[in-house]
């Protein structure tokens, strides 16, 4: 059995659901929708925040591990400080990860739960290691930090599985071809004021909305998690995804509120001979 098989077993572990489901809901209730949700999701950054933050504690702990192995006595103070830095910076990293995890369902939520559990245990081991080192119990501190390294490695593998095998937090529209040329999609009479319509063109579904005589067109699948925008709410020249409440401007697809981090693909619109035609709008 290889590591992928182990992760696949976690995906199928439905016995985790009685813990994962209510815990996910509790986390979602603790995180206000805005501005905290957008902050932790990385909406302001244009990229999920959690993967970026992980570099700091992982880098700190890995550097401490190297110093513990080959640095000798002179490097002990530096190693200890790196352990402490890793623990402190792991806290906002965990907060950003929990904000993302609260949006997961099914297999993603199960893997995310084990990923989070391994990392929380790693933080605990490193915290205890720091305390042991400060009290002069160096052997115990080393043992705890090595155990923390093993747990963080396991958690990191599952984090990679979430991203690269399950596609979590990957822009769901990244591979859409778009419309390079003006493309006929609908008779103008088929789009009534304030009644969204979905058409299929360029290999994907496109949302059309007529408001005040102006027609807007966006990719219908929310880039955050694939929610159907046409089932969302409309107001203030924006559309809000029904799944996780990401809000986009209808005019150009820009993100108004997270957790989405990238704009929705938007389209230019024109009317020719009573037909609506679309072409991709490049951001």
C-alpha cells in the first residue's frame, strides 16, 4: 500500500463524518462572513492564504531540526527560538486553514479533518518541546520536536493530497477555454429583465443577466468551489454564490467578497440581428 492509498482510505472513512460535520459547522459559525472570512481566505491576496502561511512554521521547524542534528551546542539557542517561532506562526496558519476547511464537504472534509488533526498535534508537540528546552530537559525537547516533525510531515502530505489529488481551493474555471471570437448564444427575446439565463458555449456554462437594459455575462460555475451562480442572489449589480456566499461584480467578474480569491471569467456582450453574442473579457 502506498501513501496515495492511505489518503484514499481517509477519503472513504465515513466514520469520521459524525465528528467532521458538526465541527465544520461550528467553525463556520465562529468565523464572521466578512471581513474576517475574506481575510482568512486570501481574497485580498488573490490567492488562498493558508498555503502561503505554512511556509513560515514549516521552515522554522525544519531549520531547527537541522540545527539540532548537526549544529552542536552553540546552535541550541537558535534552534529553540526557531521552535518557538514555528509555534507562534502556526496559529494564524491554522486559523486560515480552518476557514477554508469549513467550506469542504464529503471526502474533502474527512481528509481535511485528519490533516488538521495531525497539524494540531504537531503544534502541541513543538509547544511542549519549547517548554522542555526552556526548562533544561533537552533530551525530552528533542524527542518531542522529532515527533512533531513526523506529525507535521503526515499533515503536510494530506494537505498536498487535498490540493493536488482532490483539487481543493483550485480555481474551478482555470481550464475553461473561453470565447476568442464573437459567439452567438441566445435570441434577445429569450433574456427577460431580472431573470438569469444559463447558456452553454466555449465548453462551459455562462450566466446571462439583463438589468436596466444592460446585459452582463459571467462563467456560471463559481471558481471557489463550483457553485451554480444562477441559483444565487442578485443585487447591487452583483451576484452571490449560493454555496459559500462569494460575491462577484456582474460587469467584470471581480471579487467583492470572499471566500473566492480570483475573479469570475467575464464576457463582452453585443446584440446582432436580434441575437446575443459573447466574447471573453480579458482581465
